[in-house]
């Protein structure tokens, strides 16, 4: 029934593209995609290695999800590793091969967010080297900086696409107790600093202001009071969209009707993991937030806020664990695709648990469902 309703809306939109939703012929639109935690556990590093040539390639991680990512005009992901060089290491001090960054770019990811609790795992050198790797690949990034001058020039990050200007801000609750040594900088969650940054962003006259936060409690499936309070604080000071990471599990998504400015406010408290080797309940997958923005004349709005569920499929091939991120809905009825019934059952459980949580707790944010040929909203 939900798919039938959505199909009807889709057909109406095709027949009456501007009258249905108040669009004018001069409307501008943009589709954004936000991706959760990109991790770098040792099994992922081993999986990506060519053991003869000792080079690394992560492209296969994105084989089944690349088309979804490329559909977005701008795709943004949380990078929870450093590119600090050898030795390549996992938890508690992450340093992955820079081939992971290249694979992100090849898959259609445009921007990586670097302010998180592992950003300082290799201290100042790690922060700086990670930035240099991303710069060398032409990947936009924000959240960490080589020095204050660089931050003053490049922050907040301004992205313009399809005639729509976006201001993107990024902060983390901490760095696992590691002291950040000058001149490198990591944006930490500090209300006074964030308020000043929002004022600076406002001076750039963006159409939409987005704040991506590394916050909350690991493995907790409900946002804390401090998360909820901070999201409200950001909305009151000009943010339109707040997106979170760090818990490694999915948390609820809320769309609030706009007040005086008539602009809706949307918060995704946690997107969970995009790719990792974590095994705890709820950590085997995540959600990708899909946002559509429309601009009529001089005013921009969030017109759609929805999500895809994703799962990390890890079959054993030639005696090594492989990592493939798959869009859950497209594969939920394809048991034959999976190498064994256990893998399939795990994905189905993740989907059942995630849907139960989100269908009960979300407000006006729905899942995108694959109908065999295209993606539709599940109202």
C-alpha cells in the first residue's frame, strides 16, 4: 500500500511537475547524500591488500552501492581513520592506506568530514598528512586543519552546486584524550565557538546551513539529552540540517516544521556505520541520509528528507574476508545473492530491528525502498 501511494505521487509529479508542489519554472534543486562512519579495522586493511604487489585497493567496497552514491549531486561521508602512512593500524589508533580515500572518490563521494575522536590518532603529523592526501586527490574536506590560517580561509566549508550555496560545519566531542598540538587544529564541540562559526557562515549568505557532529554515546540506539539539546541550540542559531555520527548504530531522524522562516529543520542523530568490521548488535550496517533542497527565487527549502538502509556484506573469498556495502532494500529478497544463509539472516535482522526503531521514532523521515527498477519513498 505504501509503495502504491508513492507510485501515485510519482506519476502525478511527472504529469504536473510544477503545480503539485508549488514549484516555478525557475526552481533550482540539489540532492545531497550523507554517509556514516567509514572505518578502517585490520580485517579491512588485509582485505584490500594485494599480497603479491603489496598495494591496496578498496574499490570493491563500493561495487553495489556506487550507483546510489552517484545519484546525488553532492555526497558527504564521515572519515574515521587517518592517512598517516606505515605502519597501517587499526583500533585504537587508526591509519589506513590512502587507497581508501581514492576509492571514496572513485565511488562518487565529494567531501570527507574529518573531525572525530580518531582524528588525532597519529598526532599532528597524522592530521596534516591526512589533509595532504585528501588535497592531492581533489577531495573536499573539513573539520581538521593544518593551522589557524588555513581554518580562517576555508571554514566554514562553502559548496555551491546547481545555483544553491551550502555552508557545512563539522565538530567532534573529543579526541580520545589525545592533546592536539599546534599548529594543527580539530574542531571540538564548544557552543560559543560553534555560535561564532554559524555567524560567520551566515555572513556568506548560504541557502542552507548544515552541521555534522561526532557526538553521543557509542552503541546507544537513542540520542542522549545532550544531543537533543545541542540540536535545538543549533537550529535556534541558524542551522537547517544537523547530522550525527559516532554511536556506530542508527538513531532516530526528525523533521520539524519551520517557524518564522517557514523552513523545515531536520536532524539525523546518528547514521551508524557505513563500513567497518564491528560485530556488536546494530553495528553491521547504517543509514545514508538523502536530502533534496529546492530554491525558488531567493529562498531555499528542504523538500525531501529520507534515507537508505545499508549493510556490510562480508563473504569469505580465497581465504580472506571481503567487504561490500549493499543497499538493503535492493537485496532483502535475494537470498541467492549471499554466500551463506547466516549472512543473509544477519542482514534481515538488522533491517527488521532498524525499521522497528525508525518507523516508531522517526518524524516525517521515511525509508527509500527499491521496487525492482527504481527507488521510491515508503510512506
